[in-house]
């Protein structure tokens, strides 16, 4: 039998009865799965499904279904393989796009309507309901949208409290999470469906614990929605925050274990170990969402969990999510809990000062310490220890840690403005000292650039930084001086950007000489600096060329203009007529 024979005939109400369609459905399903790329075939298939889902059982004069024992009804939807049909159509929606996907989504809603429990329709059981609930956790937005629209037709057949409370609670949980979908349109649909269902979260005290399963789901959009849903529940139930937090932290630790690699009989690895990082990422997202509800004891527990376990996660995506959550916690509670957080951070930095591992965790702790200091008053006695710890962290031989320190220093510098000259002198001594290692000297360059950015560009002249660096780069006898000066110029270009533009012309002759330096290390640093200065020098060159062209056209006007600049007279630049 061909698919064309199943297509609707205008002269017939339906090509075949529901029992006959159930009989051939396995063949139909196989044909559809093999032809997902054939749009015309899929459209006709959806039309066939709609035609059969539109059939209704016979009703008597009172609108009630007739007794099927006395009057056989081969048009009743209860004979259809509804569970298999729902699975097939949801797969079609997930695998297609455009107009075909819209047609398939409409077909899914029609199948749900055939199982709605209305007169003449079948009544969906637990198997059918679970298929629809599963669509709400799909990574494809169209599947989730179709699932919600189809679920609206199934409200009459939901299990009641007395019959199956556990399954009903699962339905409530899934609908609650759908209210926080990452797609705004789907979230609005979920809120509307929640109101129509009449569910209340107060009737299900275990709802929060159940949503942790959504928080740790493999699909990203489900994890995000689950975290928002959990936060919305705990906003009304602050007393459960501590228990939920403990479960989240334990879940993270449990998911740190990787699936063991698969070996063959000779001991060779057939399949590598698998890191199930998705649940850990979900826990991190939830920790951020719950930040407004934490007590001081909760913040202390999170700090012990973050350092160094979570901040040093093996997966980069999880590390970023954990750091984002940690910064949010510090921003929310840092001012009140600085006394508990700072010792944890300082202890970790002291323990790993000479370690070559935990670079990721050290970088994150540096960022957290900088975030913590920004929320404290400049006169707070805790600020100076934080800055001192950041300066010490510059000696860590890790570029990412040193860059993090340089980014944290600028907003904190005003608190140590009086001590800045001494700190700069100490950093320059380290920068130019031959007894210090590469990592320490590079860290000093980062520190100088960060402090100068905090003090302002004028500090380069006020503290004689440019004078000392210019002298060092011209020292023919000591290559460490030349290399250190180049380090500093490189970081100043990187941190200050266009603000450093006026100094480019002054250092350019020295940079060109370093390209031919007799010491290879100096030549390499000079080439590295060239990448940073090239863009700024290009801007300077454009301005010089524009000035030369203008001077050639209007020499008299140009001289008058620059004379007014020299005497600081209020005169606007001349424009060509």
C-alpha cells in the first residue's frame, strides 16, 4: 500500500478506520523516519496523521459515547497508537525546519486533541502524557512550543491527587519550569497554561528538590529555566535555601567523577573517559540565581566550596559559570561578609604562591578579591590587605593571573594613592633587575600598567615613569634594562590603548634599535611590542599625514592655529573654505 492511497480523498470521510491505521502504522512510521529530508513526503504524512486524528467516536442522542460492545466503532481515536504517534511527530518537529516544521507542530497538537478525553476522543494515559512532558525538555524551541500547545488539550485527562500524586507532582514541576523558558514566547505560553491548569506550588512542598533534576539536565536551556524556576520558588520559601544549597554542592561533587574509559581484552582504550560537565554547569547557574537569598553562613559555605574545587574545574565552560556565580555572590554579599571571604582567599593565595598548578583558580581568586575590594569603602582597613595580596600575586608565573591582577588594580588605586610612588619604584626595580625571573619581571610590568591606569595618564610624567623607562631602554651595557623597559611599554600600550598614543613617537626610535639588538631576548620582546604599537602608530601616522597635507595647502592658517595652541588661546581649528 502506497502513502498516496492513505492521502485524504474528497469523496471519502477518511481513507481507513482507526484500527486499520493502527495496523499499518509501523510501516508508516518507518517510511517517515527514512524520508525526513523529503519535505513533500513529510507534509503528506502529516496530513494523513491529521486526517486520522480528526476522527471521533459515535455519540448517542445525549452526547454520550455509545457502548462499543453493542455498536463497534472503528472510527474512535482510542484505537490509534497515540504514544507512538506523539513520539514520531515530535521527532519530525525536531528534525525539520521552516514551513514543514510548522505543519508538523500543528499535527502534534491534533494528536494531543485526539487524546484529550473530550466526547468522542480517547483519554491519554501516563505513557502519552510522559511523551508530551518529554517535549518540554527538548533543546529545540519548536518542540517545546508544540509540547505546551498540545498539553493545553490534555488538561481534562491529568491524574488526580488521590490516584497518582507522584506523577501529578512531576506534571506540576514540568509546567512550573516551562514558565521560565529561555524563549520569551514559550515562557509566556507556559505562564498562560499554568494559570489555566489551576495548579498551586504550595500544595507540593517537595517541588524545590524535584527541580534540581532540571538544574542538572544535559540540555542547556532546561538548566537555565530550571535555575530560574528554583529561584522563584525559594523567593517565597527562604527557609529552604540552606537545604537546597547543600544538595546543590553535593551534586556538584558527585558529578566530578568521570565515566571510566572502555577497554578491550588487551587493555587498549576503546572509548575515552567521559566528563559529564553539564550538571556542574547547571549547579553554577543555580548558585548565581539564588545569590539574593543567601545568609552569611551560606556565603561562607560557598566560599569553601569555590576555593579551590569549583574555580579549578577541568571544564572551561563550567569554570566560567562558576566564576560568574562567585562574582555575583561577592557583589551581593561582599560588603557584609568580607571578614569571612578575605581569609579564605588569602589562605589559598599563600598556599599556592609557589605552585605551578591551580592557575585557573588563582586567576579567579584574584578577580574575586578585586571585586570584594570595590565594594568596600576606600578607608576600610580590609582594602589595603587585598591590594597587597594582589601585588604579591603579580609574582605568579602565569599570564592569566597577572592580567587578572592588572584589570583589578585600576579601581583600587585611589585607596593607596599616597603609597603609589613607592609601589611603582619597587615594581620598576623588579622590572629592571637581572636577579628576578621572567615571570616576576613580566608581572611587574602588568602591575605598573594597572597602577598607571588607576592614577591617570599624567602619572607617567609625575612619577617619572617614562623618564626611567627611557633611560633603561638606552642602557647599552645591561640587556635586562632594555628588556624590562620593553615589557613595560608593551603593557602600557595594552592597558592604556589610545591614551598612550602621544608617547608612541618618543619610544619608536628606541624600539627600532631594539630590533637589531645583539641579545635575542631583547629582539623578541621588541617584536612583541611592535604588534601593540602598530595600531597606535598607524593612528599617529594618519594624523601626521593629514597635518602635512593641510600645511601644504594652508601654511599661514596652520601656523596661526598652532601658535594659539602654544599660548593656550581659545580658538577653534581652522577649516578649509
